[in-house]
């Protein structure tokens, strides 16, 4: 095997260009097009966006789809991998002169051959938007897959998609939607606001349960429908929402407001199925996630103040106040750009109209600004289920029992509002409303009446939030009625609050009568049945029987547990803090980490021993005594003669396998026209030897003359990446950049030399002492680079104070 010839294909010239691109999308399109033209499948191996946080910058790193290591599995299943460690890398970043995105080929080599054609390739064979639409149109017409493929190739000659057979059992239940008849009636009586969310661990098939709830006039929650789904993609949500849409008796009826979490797939489905509905987002989860991000970025003393400013932004009553509150928050977070960028980019810019008061106060949400109703419904259902190993029948029984209790409470609340009068509502002022409007609505009106004393009849001061958000008379309206000495009219209360019974016949619109008339459909069914042969009649009769006799269905439950978005990621004991196996929300991770850090504020002797065991003592003992207490841990890398370059690649964000990129970039640094004179003086007659040490002939193990050697590589690394490089070992050295000025946010890379032949990554504690620089650095550095020693003078003096301890 060792004698096999090594393949090396160079595509550098194909991707070299001086062209500048306006956006990252243009870069991606150009790179992928050139890749297809040259039979190279280019993928995005890493992408980042500048956020203001240290280490984050606009960049895209492209690689070959055969990059990465081939992982060998012992599962015994028939599997294969494309991975062979291909070193091909391209880096794209915005040019410093603002001319656009530039392309830099870090390594154009491939350690594998390139295909003659790309048919059957999983990446190249992906359909474009137009091709997907073409397939969808043909599929609706029941065109056979092979004919769809032929049509694709005729219409899009460059398409290389192939048919992949999928084993599927049409008799297996993939998705199911349940709605109780009384729930359907309640939905049509109270269609204004619906709250939707998924929950997990409710059945042995591990399908997510999607629950939809509404709110009655008495402010009680009622279940609208339940759906088990195969997965949580947009098409699955669209199917469920279409079933929900069929429950409305009037064709033009739809919920005015739908409240969800920030589930992008669900939000997209709502846009498709209910385009006229307003999709609000849960304030509670937004505030928790923002609070968690605040804990990460902001010092403890300011967290409470910034949380308060954030809440003022969320509760801003109009757009002018919103702008003022946001400006105050930005001023308070001037030193925390990562936090304010997260708040604006994730929440305010795309979604402020879904949760900020200035916008949602104009929406008839009836007081529903969180998903608490559906979360509570999840909990009650799980209490009824008892465990998560039940089948479909047990789930249905639990839902049905839960609904029976729920409906009983709703009917009782209607009766209380109809027959009972609270003491606060005996005044003649409520005379037209008593017994005709729910007690919940009357309580809100009574609370609003307290504002009349200082609002009067002034709409500007009032804000009219109760009118726009609840459909109830606001303070300025109540003030006018009080001044006029007249009771509150019944017609100023939204019809939602006036519904106090379920015993009504659902009215069908004039244009909707034909939708419940089956005469024409049955006649057509009989006509088709008579025209069929014996085989066709049997098939049609079987389908009709499934509808007529649902208990005789041939459908069967899912045969295996289906992975869901919130499913278990690892086997083991159930986490104590969560009621289901799911991925905790971001804020739960941060809260848990915060609690953990508080518990560990006084570490025991045992915890110290465990921590020490993670530091790889066989390496730590090789570093000077006075620096060992500042070492967090040591990260080992592969020993193949590239270890020093592997460590730098890992620290710089390329990953350990990006060592070849580091070699190439340091080679480019040597010939940089701005620093060529510096290196002529610094390396003198050793310049060619340094250049040769960076050039390799193969990707395997390297001889000693190709290893990372100090101090030569230290100068190149610090200058190329504009970082501070600290090297620990028998001799400890600090390398500052030689041509730039001190930066307070500079990255500090620390590497260690162990076993006299190996480099490792050393992670240090914040503010650790810095060893001295070399005499050549002081001799050849530029005048402006002196600021580096001034900026780190305290840490370098700290090192000198510790050093005598060794004597």
C-alpha cells in the first residue's frame, strides 16, 4: 500500500482572479460555477459574519467535498464516504479598500482525481428553484418519476439529477390530525386568536406533537386540534394548517392573530396557508433569550440595567418612544457590540412588528403575547398521558379525556358570566353588559375605568390600547360615557366577549353551501364506479370503505422511532431539569451554566483533582514551574511533522486540518512586498532556507527540516495574522507583530514545545504573564511596533518578577 502513487491535481489557475464581487452571494455563485466547469464540487466549509465580537469577521472559506477525514464505522452496514482529506481551500473576504469581495486561493491542490462527468453527484444534482417548481407541476399531474426526469433533462440540459428509489410503505401513518367536534364548534365561535407550538416525548414513535389552542370569551383555553407529524419542515406544517383551515365553516374565515415561537418553518407555513393572519412571536421566550445573551456579553453590574432598558424597548407604546428607548439601549451597550448586534439582527430588525408594543398594540391579540396557553396545555396533556411510551390509541384517549374536562370548565364559566354578577359590576354603568358580556371582559373594563381620572377624554394620553388590542372600550371612551351619564353600550364590546354559549348552530355562508353538498360528488362517484372493470371497482370500493368504515382501516402506526427536532441526541439518563428529552433553549443553557458556576464557586478537593486530570500533566510538567498555574489545559494535535502548523491553524479558526493553508500563507508572507526588506534583514543569508522549510512535496509526514522552527516562524506568524504569539518550552519567547501598532483586542496564541520534537496548543488563563521578546525583534521592528511592549509592559514585568523563583 505504501508504494501506491500519490495523485495531485492542481486547479489553482482556474480559481485565480483579480475580479471583485459586490456581495457574498456573487462570490458563491462564481466559485461554484467555476467548480462545475472544472469538475470540482466546491462546498462552503466555513462562513462567518462580522459582529463586532473579537475573532468574528466577514469571510467565506470554500473547500472540496472530499475534504475531511474518512471515518470508519464498525456498524457492519453497507456505507461509503467521499472524504479523503483533500486540502483544497479558497478564502474570500472583503477587500480593505472597499472595492468588494476578493478571492484568495490558499491551496488549489487535490489529492484525488477529478470525474469526467457529474451525473449522480448528490451535491451537483440538487434542483434549482425553477427545476423544483417544474417537478412539482408534473407531480401534481401524476407524471411517473422516470418521465419527470426526462422532462427535466429536456427543459434543463445541464441538469444532472438522477432518480433515487425510496422504500416507503403507503400503509404507514406518517401524519395525523385530530379535532374534537366541540373543539371545531369553539373554533368557529372564537376564531380571533390561535396559539401554536410543538412538544415532544408524548408517544413511543417519538413523533412531535403539534398542538393548537384558542381562547374563549371567559379567557379559558380550549384545544382546537392535535397533529402528529413525521418531521417539522415547512411542508409538514402546511399540511397541518390546511387541515385546520378546513375546520372553518365559512370559506373566508381565518384567525386574525396566530401566536408562535420563532420557528422559521412554521412561520413560513403560516404565510402560505393564512396569508391574511398576523403572526406574533412569544415575548416570554424572546426576553429569556435576550437575557441569556446579556449574561454572556455584559458584566454583572450592568446586566440588570440593560435588562430594564430592553424591556422598555419591548413595551414602547409608539414608534417615537421605541426609537428613543432603542437609542438609550444602544448608548448603554456601546462597549458590548456583540450583544446589541444580536438584539438588532436577530429580533428587532426582522421581527419588531411581531412583539414590540408600538406595533402589536394595534393588533387584536386579546392579551395573548406569549405562548403560555399552549405550553400549559402541553403540561396538562402530559399529566394525563403519564408516560411517553403509549401508542396512538392511548394518546387519543388522553386527549379526549383532557378535552372532556376542558369543555366542562368552559361551559361552567359561561354559566357564571350569564347568571352571576361580581360586586364591582353592580353599578348601572354596566347595566347593558351584565349577563351579556363575560366577567373577564368586565374586569378589564373596570380596571381601565381607574385610568379615566387622569386620562379624561384625551385620546392622545389614553393610547387606546384596550380598544385596539382587546376590542373593549378604553379610558377615553369610558370617560365620554361617564361625562354623558350613560351606561356602556353593548355594541362597543367586540363580539368575542359576548359569546356565552356553545349551544349554537354554526351558520354557513351563502357561498359556502355547495361545499357541504355531496350530491354532485356522489353522482360522479357512481358514474365512475359503473364504468370501471372488476379490478377497478374493487380498488374504488376499498377506498370508499376506508371512509365509510374507519375502524376497518389498513393503516398501521410508524414502525420505528422517528428523530425529531427536539429529540434525544445522546443515550443516557434523562436530564433532571427538563420534562422531555429535547434540546434546551438557548437561555436554558446559559441559566444552567450560570447556576453551575455558582455551585462551583467553592471547589472541593475532588473537583480540583478532576480538573487537573484534564490538563495532560505529561505535557504541563515540561513547562516552567512559575507558568503552570496559569495553564487552563493543553490540546494535543497529530504528530506528523506539521504539528506546529496544525496548532496555528486550529487557533486561527481553520481547524487542525488547515495546516497546509498556514504553510502557504506564511510562504506568501515571506514575499509580501511591504515586508520583503524586513525579512531580507531579519533572516539575511537564511532567507532561502526559511522559504524551503515551508514548501512540501507531499501531504504525509514531514522531515525535521520542514518542522516549525523558532524564532523564524514566530516572526512570520505574528506578522501574517497580526497576533501575539507566545511560545512555552525550554526557552519561552513572545513574538509581537513587527510593523503594526498595539491593539487592545488582539488575539494571543500560545503554543508549547514538548518532548523535544512536538508542538501543542496551550490554553491560558486571562492576563497570564508574557515572556520576553527576542533581541532581533527589538533590532528590526518598526518604530510604531514599540507600542506593543508598552501595551503589555505590566504582563512582561510580571514574568520577570516570577522568574527569579526558579533560581
